[in-house]
C-alpha cells in the first residue's frame, strides 16, 4: 500500500532550492511506481492525485524516469473516467541493475538483479574454500564478474553497484574482513586484493576496466552474509522484527528490529555461530570451544547424521523422510543447540521471532519442535509474548545473501533516482 506523502510546496522551495525540490519530487514519483502492487500499477494521474503535484510536473518527472531506463509504460487501460485511457507505469526491466557477490565456505556466487527484482544472470561455483588463499579466491571472483559484466554491458544493462557477502566479521560498508574462521581468512583488505586482481585482468576495453574498478573497488560494499540474506526477508515482511539465522557451514545471524538490521558498532554483530553452547565442547575453527557451529553447522550436522562430506541438505531431508534414526537424532541435537543459543540472544535483545535461512530453511519443520521447546523454557519473556515467539522458514530462496546484496546495492538508486539521472 502506498503511503501518502507530500510534495514540497512552493513556499518551501526557496529553502530547499530548485534542484533539491526536483530531486525530492523525482524520488516521490519513483516511490509510487516502486511501491505499487504488481497488479495495480499507477498512472500519471494517480500519482498526481496522491502526491498533490500537478499533472504537468508528474508527466515531466515520469518522462525523466523513462528516459533514465527506470520506468516503462504499460498498455493503456480504459477506465470509467472520461478522457484518455490511463497508461500504467512500472519499473523497467533489464535496464538498471546491481551485482550481489558472495564468497562462502563451499561456493562462490554472483547474481545480477535489476530494479524490478528480476535475476538477469547468476553464476554459482561450488567448491571447498576452507583454508583457501584470499588472492586466489578473489582473483577467481574477479574473472567471473568480468565475464558477466561484459555480457550485461553488451545487453545494454547499466550496473550501478555491487555488494560482497562474506562469512565472517567484516567492517561495513567497505571492509576489511577481520575474520572468517571457516575460510581461515584474517585481516583481508578485500578491496585492495580485488584491485590487484583487476590489474592482472587481460581486458581490452578501457571502459570495461573502469566499470569493473568502480564496481569492485571504489563503490563495493561488504557485509556479513546473514545481514545481506536478512535484507530479502526485510523486503518481504516490511517493518517486522526477527532474528534471521543463516545455516551454512558457518552459522550467522542478523538481528532485525522494525525492518532494520542491528549490526553493532562496526558491523560485526550476529556471530551466533560462535555463541558457546557448551564451554567444554569440541574446539571450533575460531579458537574457542563448544560453539554452536560445532553442533548445528552444516559439516557437524552431516557428520552426526552419518552423511558424507559431499552431502547437502537435500540428502539430509531425504534421510529424515525415510526416518533414518541417526539423521533424526542429529537434527534433534542441532535444534537443541540452536534453541539454547537463540534463547540467550532473545533474552538479550527482546526479539521473539526466528527466521531460519540457508540450509536451515528446508529443515525448518524438523528443527522447529526442538527449537520451540528450548525457546519456550529458556526465554524469560516467553509467557508474555505469546504467539510472537515463533520459528518460520525463510522464503528468500537459494543463495539469499547474493540476492540481498544486489538489493542493497540498488538501494541508493531506489531511494534517490536523481543520483542516476542527474549525477
Ligand atoms: Zn567458534
């Protein structure tokens, strides 16, 4: 539903200035196209009615957005009203996009998503990156990005940003990566490594080199993978509060309050995988002992279920469906450990809904009973929050952090299209 928001009045114009007035109104008009339901796209007249802007102003701003490749006109719709049929306005497809990139412990991922939310291209390379060298992995990422950027450029897509998801603590917005225990990476200046890899790239067109440098060095943002994955849930459940838990080889979390990620002073919050479940437990890659990852991380879970190193979550789901006792026991133990860790977090932050993402999403039905049992008994406020205390599976799909990363990289344009239109 569109919030009614007001245009700046002529009286305010002198304060805001001509340019900022135009920028403000451009954002306003764009927000009405952006936030409209897919089956109810607005016309110029609808936008004028809602914003209070004149029809001439709306028409001029819509024309600017169309010229910039941000908005397109649909087929005219006849209405009961007199006059010409209304022309619906929608977000343009395949014109303006951003890249979501991810380095995780068992894959390298890339996805380009346009402003309408369409995936234009994706590339997922599954490989074991435990104990890898940052230069080699990021060099490989640069090659993949260069290949895709070239294809998108040929297709006339304008790339406006890129975001890199990492499985560890990374300074937001621009790095460095402090620690990714499962990769074995420590103090990596990601953008400097990418810049150096770009120099070694054999690329004939100077314009392509400049674009890659802008995307991967100057404007690249970095963040923890769970924070970026949570971005997709935030978009689907606007204004909600939850703890997003990302189950991969490592386990990350994002604390979301009123639709915003609380990421701590440096962007390092959410390291739930290294919350101690049993201080006397097995040694973790982080150097501590008994961390949650040692009980509910993908490798620990697969091993406890009697599945091999190369197995994935689908194998575990099918073992559960067959009623395999070892698999059932492994998931129950993981649910207990996850419940203990999450109850500790909830007691601290007063957020009562858990969203299970990554490999935990398809396991949600199996994990939820044990998890809820722990939460109900350990979260002090459980008796007062009622049905707020809940566990649900993320609907963000596979590799949500690269989707969330691309969305985050599009945010500045979505909020302020003038930066694209007028520079
Ligand atoms: Zn640990």
